[in-house]
């Protein structure tokens, strides 16, 4: 069974940093691109960032470019999101998501974690 | 950036009725349009990918159609568990974007 378990969220002051993790199991992690998607309280879904299966290709929403960094550790089967210079509008539930097909740019998401909450507030 | 506009924002229907949800793109996304369902307190669930392909385990009452800029998700006969929020997403180009969602509520 595919499982994605996010961690690392919490309360942080504006300008602060957090690193989110997503532990993956039940599939060949190195074969699939991965992504982060967020959802602000009471709002819709917003794509944040994606990384290719090899880790060499990364993509970011304009709203986080230059502040967030996505990465992956194949040995640990873990996806990361380093978030710096956090702002109040980054407050959201952050989901880790697996793409639907291996070895390619099939950026639709067939498995999601339960999310980790991030609150940016003083 | 491709903007996805979903309509209506809210759809009030009774169980057994047909639901028709629309997603319109600001420019062509070819057939790279995806639909998700989200229930309160839950993560999104993949329903349809690339316009018309049902994801694993999705009942046949869910179907998708369209191409270019206009897409439709149809639920042929609403079951009680289908009342939820539905989002479309394109994977045509970067950045990926989602529509604002359509809430299907019980009338």
C-alpha cells in the first residue's frame, strides 16, 4: 500500500524557516516524480513545487520561488521542502503528493499524504 | 500562467440526480486536465486524469470529457458519498494550476 507521511509543520514567526519531510513507502520512490501542494484554511488547492524522479529537475510556483527548495533522498525514501523567509500567506496545510506514472512528467497526483500544517504568525 | 475557472461554485442536487461540473482554461491545455474530489478533513482523491481516464477504483458513474479549453466532469447519478468539493487541475505546462473548486451539496 502506498503511504505518504508528512512531518515538520508547526508555528513559525514571519521571516522564519521550516523543513517539511514526507516519508514514502509502498512504491519505488526513485521511479516517481513528487510534489508539494498546499491548502490555506478554507481555501482551494495551490501547487507549490515538484521534483523529477531523478531529482535533477525542479519546478516552483512564482509565489515561493527563491524562498522554498524541494529535494529528495532516494536512500531514505523521503521528500523535503525547505521553506525560508516565511510569510503569513504561506500559512496552509502542506500535502505531499505522488505523480500517477513513473519515469516521466505525468504531473497528476494519484496519492496524497494527510498533510502537515504550517502557521506563520507572530 | 493558465487560469482554470470552475463553475458553478456550488451545485445543489439530490441523491440520484445528474451532476455536471465545468472547468474552463484560459488557454488550451490539450487533454491534460485532471479532476479531484475532496471531502472535509480529507486529502484530495484523484478521480479522472487526462480528461477522461478514471483512476483506479473510481466508479463508472464518474466521467470526464472535453478538450482544449472546456472540460466537464459528470456524475451520472449522485450517491450520498459524492457530496464533496471537486477541483480541476491542468498538467499542460508550468506552473501547474488548480481551479477554485465546485462544491456539490445536498439539496
